[in-house]
C-alpha cells in the first residue's frame, strides 16, 4: 500500500526568501525568467510530497536538514512524520553556514 503524500509546510522565512529571489532574477534577466524560476522552485517543492528524501542530507548545517538544488537556488527542508517543512530558500552562492547560524532553525 502506498504511503499518502506528505503535506508541504513553508516557514515564514522560506516564504520571505522568494521575493528577493524573484527581484534579483527580474533585475538580472527579466520578469518572465524570474517567474519561471519561481515556478521551477514550486515544482521541485511539490515533488517532495511524494519523494521527500530526494534532496541531499546537510547535517553540517543543521541536524535533519536536507537540500534540493534548483538552478543556483537551494531549498532547505526537513522531513517530519506527515509533512515536508520548507525551512529556507536561498541562493547557493551565499555563505550557507552564516545563513543558518543567524536563524538557528
């Protein structure tokens, strides 16, 4: 019997991360490109509902955290019993250790 899909839960920080990503993409490329990037992020996150362990484990940043890369953006998340909790969505070129030391997620 197939396990039911996980529910996606976005943290306030992860939701807030999306606007600067869109703004940067729109400024560097175009609004259409920025829109497509956010759609790719959303599609990847939606895929975690049925395959939550797809991303790589990143215990060097936080216990239990996993990472999934979409272009240069990294989606950080945790898998709980019934949910996939999206913790942060950040540019992978940033100092990731600093991002997580500031948040203490």
